[in-house]
C-alpha cells in the first residue's frame, strides 16, 4: 500500500503535492508559507526536487523579501521556480506551492532568455526591452540585482536544457513568462508542436520591484524578458487531457460565420459581408443586450463588451478574443489576438452576460483526477492559472479591518497550485488568454 508521503508505481516514485494559501492577513499568510518552506529544508533524501511557487505581489516588501530569502536558502538539490502574481480579490492575499519529490529525470527545469516582443500584426507597436539578473542576497530582488548575461539574439533557439531532450519524449511544459512572450511561444510552436502548454504571464511589478514582471529560478531573477519553468516527460501514465479553459459570464450571439477576408489581426469580411455591419445586425436582432450597448461608438471602442469566438469543426468554441476596435465606414474589425487571422476560419460573436451567468469552456475534456491509472491512494495536483479582472479589483473594496485580520485564519486548498495575472495565461500554443475572469485548469 502506498504510504502517505510517497506513491510507488512499478518501483518508481511519482508524486506531486500542492497547497494554495489565502488570507486577509499578509502576516498570517507569510507565516503559513514560511512554515511550509521550512518543512522542505530537511535532508536531501526527503527534500522535493522541484518547488513551484507563486506569491502575491501585494504582500508588504519586508515580508516578501523574507519569503524570497527562505526559498533561496533551500538545499541545493531543490530547484525553486516561481513568480509574483496578482490576487483573486482585493481583500485576500494569496500564495501557492507545488512540490515534486519523484524521479529527477522525469522533470527538466529550464530558463529561456528570448527577448519579449509582441508579434507583428496590423496596428500593433513593438517595443523590445529586457535584461536577466542574478541575486546574491534576497534583498536585491527589490531592484538592485546586477546584470547576469546579455539577452539572447537567437529567437529560434529552445532553452539550452530542452535542446538535450528528444521532442517526442516531452509531454507538457508549465512555465512563468515575462510580458509579451510571443517569440518564446513561437519557438515552442516550431520545435515542440505536440507538447501541451500551461503558462502564466507574470503580473506587472513595476511598483513592487521596479521590473515589468518578477520571475524566479533559484537565485536568478528575470524581469524584462524570458521565461522559467519545467518540462514534464512522458510516462506510461501520461494523460491525454489538455488544459481546460473557462471564460466566465459570456454567451454566444447569433449564428456561426466564416471569415472570408482578413489581414493580421483585422477581419475585413464575414460571410462575404462587412464585419462591423455583420456585428451591428446581430446585435440589433438580439433581445438580451441593453440599448446603451448597441451604439456604434461603444461597439467599436475598446470596451470589453463584445468578443469573437473561434470554432472547431464541431462548432465548439476553442478560443475567445476581444473585439478592440474597427471602422464602421470600411467595415473592418480588430481583434486582440497575436496569431494571424486566416480566411475560412469558423467564428461566432460572443457577448458579456451578467456576473454569475454562463461560462464558455474549451478543451478536449475536463481534467480527470484519476487519469494516472493508479490506485485510489494516488494523488495528483491541479494547476489553475487565471486572468485577473482589474476593473473588478479596482471597484471592489477590501472589507477586512485590522482587527478582522488579527482574528482571521489562513485558508488552505490542498491539491491546488494557483496563480493569477492581469496579463493572462497560455493554455495552448501561440495563445494568450487575457480576458478578465477567465481561467485554465490542468491536471498534473
């Protein structure tokens, strides 16, 4: 029978554990996380090989520096990989850890130094920037770290650690990236098209650490560009499931259409009809949209009101993109999408519904906790990345007083590794989902 802390499969250990912490008190949250990290600093025989972590960027800087220092003091056999993240609520601070204590050969950590740069698309501005840093002490993470190496000039190269692995042996990658990771995603698409992806784009930390984002791998910090993560190799028990994406409070509008002409991220015509004219006709025929939302000015502004869903051959939504603008005179429509839009793709308009309303889910199937094929004693962990809704966070007010924080407890969600960012997440190749309230789940 499998023990409480290990799971055996044909004599081979394979075990993930994960915990997500949430509390209105940053002090109590930091204490709970410190206690968990301290428990990992045992002998090298019992220490995990990989420690994934996310920590709220809103935690006061002194507490945050202490947490980073504790993680950096772990035994050399432990590889800590993580990033600073957004919180799901203004009244809660959050942190999460996931530990791998199985065979080291099953997982390969990696660091990418490919420069962040949005892909070329109609109407998009490209602003490359970046550096990679390394700290000798935890205090330097606040912006004092020195230069480690020049940024990569070869955007077609996989991270060095992944070049030693046969692409056919790779099952999936879990990673944290700096903003605008399109060149890194393009590289993964070219070299590892069959691999499943589950990534979180680092939350903006310009005010907290002086970097566009803050990513960690051991003592190294990436701020302006690059990515850190792990590669999971295939096993006889590898799941065929892909990440399940959920778009909250959305509902379809009108019937599916086919793109007849497009350029970059601009749609020129749908079903041989001007794209914006098509949208206006569908809206005017709908009874579920407020009259104030039917104005041409609102529809063609950058309000988060209307979207376009891309469908598969079964008419199921596989991707949702925000409509960010267009021209009623020319009939064109612009999408917030990095991949070039192709003619012939099947699409459908989507509209925001009231909070608590419909959710559109995409993915081959819902992650199944029993996918390993092992006994009921087997344990796995769920990874969930979400896109924070900054509009919701800015309007919501914290309701916990200092007295409430003193008496509050830390909520622990076992089996869940969680991270959130207003910059979005990556659930598949060349796809960044940055719609507030959306999320992706993937079973390890």
